[in-house]
C-alpha cells in the first residue's frame, strides 16, 4: 500500500484509541473512589522494577522533560503524563551507518516508513492517559537515542513534529544491576501474543515482551471496567472473537459498532469501559522490553494498535487482541 494510506490508517486507529480510552473520563474519579482501599493497597506494594535505577520521563503537550544523559544498562523507565492528551515514549536508535542527525531529519515528516529506514524502535513506555503513569525495564546499550511520541493530534500531526522528541545520550555503567527476570514471557508475532496466560495472579510483576515478528508491534494492557465484557470491547474495535484474522479490512472502512451495542452507551457506566494497566511501547523485530505491571483482580486484555504495513489494517484486526483474567 502507499505511504499516505498507511499513515491515514495509523491516524485513524490512534484517534479511535484516544476516543475509546477517554470515553466517560469525567466519571473516572467515581470509579477510583469506589475502589477505595484496593487502590491504596496496590500503591503500597513494591513495584516489580524497583531494583533498577529509575529515569522519569515527564510528558506534557508537547514536550518531554527527561535527562539529556543517563546511565546505561538495566534501567527502569517511567512515563508520567502531565499533559491533557494521551502520550507514549519510545526510543529510536540509528540503524547501521545512519546518524542521529539523519533520524532527526526523518522526524521532520509524518512518514514513519522513512523514520524506520534510518532507525530501529527499541521500545519504551506504552500509551498513557492524562494523569497516569507506566513503567518498563530496559537494558540500554551506550550510544545516542531519540525519545519520541508518535501519537497524532486531532489534525493528524504526530506529536514528535510538535516538539515531543528528545536526544538522549546513554553512557556506560560499571557494576550494573542484575538482569531482569520475568515468569511471564509474551512473544509478539505476526499476528498474536504467544505465551500470554489466560489467567495470572494479582500483584506487581514483570512481563518479558519480545518481538519475534517481521513488523513493529506494541503490547498495551487494559483493565475492563466492572460489567464490561471482552466481547463488547472487541465489538467496539470491529473484531469478532474467535473469527479467523483477515488482512482485508481497511482502517478507513471500519466503523464503530452501533451505539446501542456499545458499553459506553450504558447509563450505568460510571467511567471509561477500560483503563490503562501498562505494557510495552512500539518496538522493531528482535527487541525486548520488560513491562512493569501492577495487576488487581479483574478482567483484562492486551492489544496492538500498530497498522499492518501491507493492508493498513490495525494489528488487532489481524489477531493481536487477547483477553486474560487476574485472580
């Protein structure tokens, strides 16, 4: 497919993601209040990535506040969204003989194909809604990187073109922390999440997320609101659970389910139908990121919003959406 259609597909799906995640946001305070002591208990737990040196990335509209130089090796990256829009933060590393200046030049356009021709996406923090935070553990090699947010604004302009890009120098570090260990290992393939458990235990944990596919993938984890089913959310995204994945649908042709069937249309819904629970940002084939998750009991799903390079269909339409339960 041509680059324009590919970019339109990306814009369409990220806009849909922002709309769905923000639905009923005014009722979010009520949802949190209803959870009360459960939220406090979760916050008191020791984060799974606490053993690693932490680098905090503060996102606003449209800027990153992040140190220009950080130590290399095993690092806990935390994205705090202080803006009014969704943001993510993932690292680009120049590929082969490419320079950081060539990557910066590619970032002057919305052409992600041109960017990935001179850079590798090694992952980072997943999409975070305003006022929220998410963390990942990464093993950073020395060198120069560019941190970006590629989510588009309402006009379709990627946030990195509005200022959300920062060059980071990663220095060597002696006496580094021990390698990250994760009992749960999820392998992203074209197109699915292999190894994701159907059921897992509550608490703070690390998921090792590896991209073994041929395309860029991400893993976003969302918790379903009480009373909302995975089938209802899948219908919102135009997915029929259990159906064979197909590369035929175009994101420009997909329509939302009718309002009558939408969980967001229910007058009993006190907040958004799902809320972010962490994950791993976009990464190129061969990359690994350890997602820091703090999971309370409930129903969840994982999803990849990246569009297919051939058809433009978002990867969740091709099979990269999967439910799981936390007990």
